[in-house]
């Protein structure tokens, strides 16, 4: 995998159209390695990842999540899941949310670096989405599906961009 550059940050765009070309197993592993390289509170790594290539399951996921129709076309869906029981004792139990957000973003950036398209579809904290994805994939009650990421070879191109807004930057104090 190429070294991540700042250009990849700007090139990462939400891709919702994919070719039928499958994602190579080595790329799937690279995406998961990138996810697990994310920081986590106390290095507790409260994550699990479900790799979905089965077309019927991707169709069911699209039905369970009203904004994830593109997973039908994408040859790969990744579902990062959180295990709140793995957070550090004495710490807020919802730190897993930040940890899974970092892992999800790493997947998106790694996909861009590999020449793949991807899009992040939020699952948590919407109860209907959480329960729908949990039901489709047989996720245990103590594990929370965090997001649904469609991944594949892009069938659409978007220009790199930044959304930098100096009006949102405050020096030293508000």
C-alpha cells in the first residue's frame, strides 16, 4: 500500500457507484489492517469487523439501512462493530464510539490509497439501523454495529477537494 499523503485526504470522496470488479483479498486485508492501526482509548481496541461479500446479505443490508442502497452494487461491505465492554475500567463506556470512528476513517483513507472508492453509512446511534444490521448479520446483543462501509472500484469520479473554512478556526480562544 502506498504511504498515505495529504493528497489522499483531499482525494477521499464519498463514492456511491461501483463497477462489478471484486476487491482483491489482499486489499481487504490492507483495509482491515488500516482500521486496526487506528488509535483507541487506552489501546483497548474495542472493535470487530464483518466482511460482507455475499450479494444477498448486501441486499438485505441495503433494505435494513435506508441510506445504504449502494451496498447492493459495491462488491464489498465492511461493518465495523464496537464492544463497549472492552473500554478501560473507570472510563466512560462510550469511548468505543470515538475508537470506531477513527477505525472507519482509516478504512476510507486506505481505500483511497488503494485506488478504491468507498462511502461511510452511519449505523450507530440510529436504533432502527442498529437493529436492522444486527438482525441481518447475526450480531450479538452486546456488540454494536457502528457503520456500514461500501467499498469497490469506483464507477464515478469526483475531484479532490478541501472544505476548509477559516471562519470555523479560532485562535487561542473562541
